[in-house]
C-alpha cells in the first residue's frame, strides 16, 4: 500500500488507532514516516499500552502489507528451542528434530517480524539475530547454507533496555541496530482524555450482536476517569468486557466493570467531602473539555458556544487544564 500522502489523522483512521491526548499524539506523530521506511523499530512502554497494535499499524500501512506479519514472544521459549523457532532447523539438527522446518524469519519473508519482549532474548540468540540485521542472511540449524532474508524487524519491550545494555545483559550493537526508530507509548494514566473514547470503542467491539451497544452509567464513567489503570488499555478493555456481560440492563454500572478501586491507584485517602468534590469536579471539567474540543476540532469559539459559556471564560478553563487546541485539529480515528 502506498501511504506516501498519509497524515497522522488518516494513518490513525486506517490503523484503527484511537487517541487524541497530547501525550499519545506526541508518541505516534512520526508513524506515517516510520511506516514508509524499512528500518528497524523498537517500541517501549508498560505492559498493555498497545505496542503490538502500533507494530501491526506500521506493517499494514507499509509496502510490506501484502506479506506476513509474524509475532513471537521472546520470553515464551526456553533458550534451547528459541533459535530453532526463529531460524528453523534441518532434520537431525538436534534431538527430536524429525524433519526440516522453516523458522519465523522465513515465514516473515517480505513482511515484518515482531519481537515482543525483546529484552528476554538469550545472549546467543542476540548474536545470531545481529547477523541477520547486519547482513540480511541467516542459517537454519543444522545447515551450512546461508539464506537471504528480506524482513523488517519491529521489537517491543516494557523493560529499560538502555540499562540492560549498560549492565551487559543486552548487546549494545543489537540494541542500536534495532533502535533506528524508537517509539515510547505513554501509560493510560497519562492520557486520561482517551479513556472514554477507548471505552466507547470497546463497547462497540464487545457488545453482544443481538442486544445492542450498552451505555456506561455516569458513576461508571467517573470511576473510570479517576482510576489509574495499572494494566493500561488492556485492563480497560477487560473492564468493558466484564461490564457487557455482567450488566442486568442496557446500562453498565460501576459494580459491573469491577475495578479494584474507584479511585486512583496511589490509594491516597480522601480526607474530606470538600476535597473529594474538588477532585471530582476537576476530573469532570477536564473530560468534558476534551470531548468538546475533540468534537469541534480545537475551535474555541464553537466549543464555547456549544457549552453555552463566554468564549473568554471557556478559554480560561482550557488553559487551566493545559489543553492545547492544536492537538484537536485532526479528528481521532475510531473504528
């Protein structure tokens, strides 16, 4: 696919990437340019932030889209089997190798190989993988013949690989080969403006076919906005799945989504009604402003008119919550 003229908004829409929070937009703003390249990418972020979603977007909106996207979790295989899985093997290459088998590099030929939890790679596998990145060639286990490789590598990690390089746990030469492009995805707690948009997406995705899309009660929405989501977007999706199946009516209540606590994960105790009200009002204001600014593409005048507020007062609220109108110029892509 030729995505030469894609802007970020079109890229998000095509890739079904949901998000308009400034922290998230900053993280993904280079995705269209990265997709046009064949160079390696490393995606960092906490577990559940959507690293594989971004990797798939890079693949499916690149020229490699007609070929395979192959994913492997580097921490899911014992060291003795990992290289056979990655490079393939000939019959008799090791005990129980009854026949010849292609590895994942061969299966990903012409496409993309996604190395999840790349920080878990055994050191020996790191050396062999470095050879593939440098020379575009590899050997199956038990063979003396080299094979050509045409694979783009996209790696993901939730570890501090830079510190692992310093300690010698991860090869510096491999790290810099993988890190031609780097993307760091923010945790969901740093992109609260996206919580309800993501929730609406997951409601549509997981609603039972014959019962229609349920709604979230105001209490459930407030709870979701205040919660810190240690499991990030994956935990949010799980909460919506729970809610769609445990609800008794067309409205999902706070008890249905089953969050660990209806407050932020720092577990700070609210000491007074006045303080609790202040926090709830601030959360409501920010969420309301974000939705309005998104709907009106950052146009302060139109958003203020919709809110039935004086433009100057509305602008002060936007400034108070440190919202940047230019980040809402492109409407987010929602499946």
